[in-house]
């Protein structure tokens, strides 16, 4: 269901946290977790994103989060909309370029530097990489087909 990429090299200097999954499917909104089928929560995270060539930004973004799997799910279309707005004035030539979600930025650091570019080496000290990075490779059908026939057997671990 998910394709896992091993991270090559580190960006953030804080200990790695959470798993991250990018959702490229506009018809799938991850209201239930693709891993465990439990309802996900809406939660705001501050993502650090690198855009080719050489731009690094911090961006507050509403994501879906499954506390059981510790996975953050971000919709690709929303992410790219926000990036396009962010770069519309500052660097319109990079809109549509390749990008990578690097990790999570400390909230306090983000607030202090909101709208102001920070020194990059300083920035990295306030970023935590993800423990894993995945792309949701197909619309998971499990959550929808299961929800009606649940009989208390939905805990695969027991
Ligand atoms: Zn889950």
C-alpha cells in the first residue's frame, strides 16, 4: 500500500520524529489511516521544505495525523498550492520545481522567524527529520470497505 524510501543523509540536527506520508491522490483525503483504518486527526505541523534550486522554507500546514501509527499525512495538492503562494512574490521562477519535505521545524523557532529568512546552519539545529518517508502509492480501499462490517475484530495486534 505504501512505498518506503530510505532516507539518504540528514538535514535536521534534532532527533528524528514521526513518519511522513505524502498523498498524491486528490480523491483520497485520508480521513482514516491507510495503515490501521482508525480515524485520523487534523493537526497543524510546521514542515521544512527544500525547493530546487537551493530554497529552504518553513511552512505551517494542516495535515492528517494517526497517533497510533505516528504517521503524518500531507496532501500533495494542498502542499503545492501553499508553496506556489509562498513563492509567488519572492521567487516565482521556482514555482513548479522539484521539492522535498525535509522534516519538522520547532514551533517556537518558526514563530520567531516567521517571514524572515534564518541562517541555514542555525535553521538546521531546529529541524527534526522524519523517521521514514513514504508516498501513498494507491488509494487504500481497506478503510471504506471495512467500516460497515466492523465487529470488534479490528485490532490486528490482539
Ligand atoms: Zn494508523
